[in-house]
C-alpha cells in the first residue's frame, strides 16, 4: 500500500492550537479489494454404470479346404525325372522307379486337387453393453431422480 503525504498550511486558530507557520501532514490512503471463494453445497449427483448381458446368435462364414488325391498309373519309360508341377488347380507329383535294365520308368502320377467349400456356422455369444445413469438427489423428497439433461 502506498501512502502519500500532502502538506497544507492551516489558518491560525484562536484557541491556540497550530500556528500558521506549522505544517500538518495528512496521509492519503488507497483501498484494496480482496476476493475469497466460499464453497456452497447446491446439490448431490451420483453416476452409476450398469452392465447388461445379451446372448445373441452370430453367423460366421468360413471355408475349409478339401484335398482329394488320385493315383494315375502311367508305366512309361522316360529319359529324365521331372519335378512336381501344377496344372491349373491340380498338383501332379511324379513317382519314379529304376529297373535293372537301367531304365527310368514313370510308374504313376499322384494327382492332388484342393477344393474350397464354404459353410456358415452360427454360434451363440454373450455381448455386454454398458449403460451410464446420472442421478440427482431431490432435496425435497430425499429420492434419487434420473438426470435427463
């Protein structure tokens, strides 16, 4: 707080107080405001969470692969062995045999075909859903009332 001084000459007093040559010092004051916070209870609120469970069927589509194998006899003399090969969706695996006369004979081929089959399967599953409820305490009745805001 700042204080300022002001000098003022007073007129002579007949009662014999201050003479004209004396000076009187009068302080000048400044006011300051102070703010205080005060808590005030205006109501009570509670928040509840409820979990609901519901069993629902869930359909899922999937597929499975079925492998079919077929042995195809060939019995053919060949010059050299070949590796397995793919023809479309068919895997051909050659099977060789050496014979005493030093011949390489393609005895058979194994044909492997993969086929995809789609299917639908239904499973019952439990799903959870949360619900939040906000309630205010009614001071008049003392009852909890759902807050719709």
